[in-house]
C-alpha cells in the first residue's frame, strides 16, 4: 500500500471516529430539549397511591403547559422516618446505577436526606448538571407537610418545582458559575418566576375559583412591611428573610409581564439566555436593563395602593 493511500485511510478513520464521538455526545446529552420520556416516580411505603396519582396529574399539567424536559425524577416522602430511610436507600441505589462513579456510602451519608423532609416538610429541586457528572437531570422531592397532599397548595408546589426545571433546562452550561449567573444566586428571580408562573397556571385550571390569583397575590403583599427602606429585593439571600424575596419577587415577575408580555418572559428571555447571558437577554426581551426595571418596580409600582397593584393581574 502506498504512503499516500495509507495516509488517506488514516484520515478517513480519524474523521469518522471523531464524528461518532461528537454524535454520541449529542445523543447522550439531550439537555434543554423537549423529550417524550416521562418522569419517573418513587414513593415511600407510607405514601398513598392517591398522592402518587395527584402528583402525576399536576406534573402532566405543568409539562403540557411548559414542555416536557428531563430526565426527571419525583421522590415522594411521607410521615414515617423509617419509610423515609428505606426510600433513601432506594434513592442511593438509583444514583449509583445512573452515576457509577458515585460512592454509595457518600450518598447514604449526605447532609440532607429524606428523613429531613419528614421532619421539616417542604419541597425542593435538585438539578444535576456538573462538569464531571455522569448523569444530568432533575430530582424533585415532595413531602407530606408544608404543604401536605390534602392541601390545595400542594398542587401549586408541584407546578412551582416543575417551573424550576423549565428554568434550569434553558441553561446549558455545566459550569456552576455560569449557571448561577444566568439564574441569579438570590431568590428574587428564580423563586419569583417559579411562584408566579405556578400560581398563574393553577388559576387557569378548570374548577379553580374566580379571584384565586388576586387572593394569593394579595397575601404576598404582606411581605412589603418587612422590606427595609431603600432595600432591593435582589439583595435578600436565601435564609431567614428569603420569604420577602419570594413574595415580592413573584410580584416583580407579574409587573415585568404586565410591562412586556408573557411571551417575552416565558419564550423570549429563556430562548436567548444562553447566548446573551442574563442581562443581555433581559435587555433584549424587556427593553430595559434589569437595574432600570427594578428601580421602576421599587419606586413607582410598590408605593401604589393595593387595589392599583392588583389591576395588573390577568
């Protein structure tokens, strides 16, 4: 075989090899793309089938409205610490299966586990999207209290946590610093957005009482009394005073959408987020800098009467 022919075959081999590597990466990482794969559900032994069906129903409503992103897991915790511990072992087995490099003992010994949800209640999203992770995906945990599945707010919480999936699915980077810059570190933006969109979607469901959205948004205005003079909602971190940022951040998203449109927020901003970054996408889709919009919100909108503020709601 001549040197030229050998060189030609080597070149073809290298080209095909790297093409396959690239295709493999694209196939293996469907982050940010709509998927037909449904969420996986796991529950503790003391969680009823009724609660499971309820959670699935509101996941389906959320994914139908905002798109089905994944892979997604739901872990449902009940009131039994023993059942939560059994679920915790199952969780770590699943993690080990999906992330082979993970050490089982590290998972079992992690700082916050399902037993804490039995004690503290609440719900949360764990986004797995690290630079060195074997598996990218979303893990939602829902507990039996604050709120419990018998409460109306449980349905909204499922929508709220799913909207966090929508937010994170539109941030492609694996770098934590880049993900934080696009979603903001303090809760005003991410939590405000998830809460407003969840309440808005719930208010549009058949059978939900008229005036529901205004009722809930009126309740959130109570946090105004706790906002310090001259303080911006952007300055409030997660922690003791986070609820102020949650509540008034919800109002900021309502204000932003009223000033622009739901389409600009839900489609435009998140469409351009990766390319433009947070501030670039904000200005492109809302016509002002985030600083200018926040100043108008604090100085012109929040001082209005309650009734004037409620007029911006659909």
